[in-house]
């Protein structure tokens, strides 16, 4: 391969990368790598090395996804959704149990969490469905879309994984909402959810009910269900305005913060970088979501608009739920902080979503006026 050909192919790859998205994501991942190191360096470098490898793989997935046109992405919507369903059924039948939850499926050399794949497969499937029925979207269309959404949610709730099921539900809801769901229908759904809450409460696992009750009063069980929230809020508060500095967080390094490299990594970040650092992190997530919504607004087809808008709102929801959970304003539901928390499957899925946003932006069809 000649140097000229290599240069041409690199330029072709570069042409389908959106620089604003790329810069924001790279800053977030660097911050994530630094925070994972800070949270785990006393235990050795294994997690850091694994996270670095996951980031390289995720970046390659993003670049590859950005090269695929939205028309070709639409062809993968149904197969990816069905494959994710099959994997979720596989998890229910012979999945790997970790910490009391059956969420992973092993392939010998590695294991994956199919519910993470569904976070992208779900909005793709619903966007495809509404695109195909664009000329006749009605109440029946929304009912069918709701059924498509509820099937994987039911499978994930059985694992049990309340946090992921809520996020997938949110991903599907965003597509249905942007497809034109009437406000009257949303009010009716909210009223139905409120009426069904006693039934849902009875069906919850004991640990899930404890998490909700602990949100109201963490001190009621300071060494049990309330321990996570109490320690994370102490860490966030101890960071002050400018933080204690990188590698100088006491709550995390003295191991008071549980799950400090995954779900509660925001507490580690806030302790070391303070209010200023946390505000900057929130600003980055805000810019990421706004850029995604701008791409959605300029997308040429209904499929592209719905998918881009849903992915953008998913990224915002992930960050909001995680930060709210760690700050004690939302129940602890086990949601990682996008691009910051340790974890390969979640990172690859998120970068796939970013790659899809880039694809939608750079493959826009120019229409002559």
C-alpha cells in the first residue's frame, strides 16, 4: 500500500468524524482514565490497563460506525434488535451470575452484557419502525412501538437490573416522544404509572425498595442501604470549590466510597476536582447533548432524526441519573457515568452511539433548492 493510498484512506475516515463531538468525547475519556487510575492505583494497574484497551476498542467502533451511512444503519436495526433479544433470553437461561444478578453471558474468551447492546438496538428499532410507517403514524403505531419496547424491559427486569431497564425504557420513550406522541397520551401514561405504583412496589425486590426508602432518609440505615449515599455525599462535599487535587482524595483512597471506579466514580472525581471540576464535567455533557440535538435537527430522514435525538437524550439521561444518584437526589440504581466509569461493554456501546451521531451528521444528503 503506497503512502498516497494510506493518506487517502485516512482522509476518507477523517471526513466522517464530527470534530465537536470528537473533542468532547476525547476530553471525557481522558478524564475517565485519570479518575479510574486515581480510584484503583492502590490496587494495581489491571483495571487501568483494561480500561485503556476498552477505550481503544471503543474508539475503533466509533470510527467504524461513523463510516456507515444512515441508510445502511437502518438495515441493521431489526437484526440487531432480534439478536439482542436472543442474547437476553440466553442470559435468562444460562447467564453468568455476578453479585446476585444474572446479567452477563459468557463466550469463553470474554463475556458481554446484552442489555448494554439493547441500549442502542432499541432506539434503532423504534426509529426504523416509525420511519417505515411515517405516512400513517397513529395510535396503533404507538401501541405497537410500546409493545416492542416492553419485551426487552421485561427480560431485563428479571435479571434483575432496574437501572438498565429504566434507561432502555427512557431510550424507547424518547423515540416515541419525538415521533409525535400526543401530550394527552403522555398524561394518561403518567396517571397509569401512578395508579400502578402500589403493584410495582410489591413486585420490587427488597433491595430495590430499600434503595428508594434510603433516598428519603439515608441515616435510617447508615451501615447498610444508606452507606453508599452517605459516603458519596461526604466525598463530594469534602472536595469544596477547587477539590483536593488529583490522587489526593481521602474518601476514595481510604476506600470509604464503595464501587468507586464504576457507579460512584463521580464522587471520586468531585472530591479531587471540586465544584469547579464537576461544573465543567456537567458542561461537557450538556455540550455533547446539544451537539447531538443539533445533528438531529438537521438530519434528512425521520429515521435519522429520531435516532440522533434519542441517542443525544440518552447520553444526557445517563449522566443526569448517575450524578443524581451519587449526589443523593435519586435512588441508587447502578448506572455508570458515561465515558468516565470503568467498564468495557458500556463504553463500547456509548461510543457506538457517538459514531452513529457522526454518521448521521456527515452523511447528510444535500438537497438543491
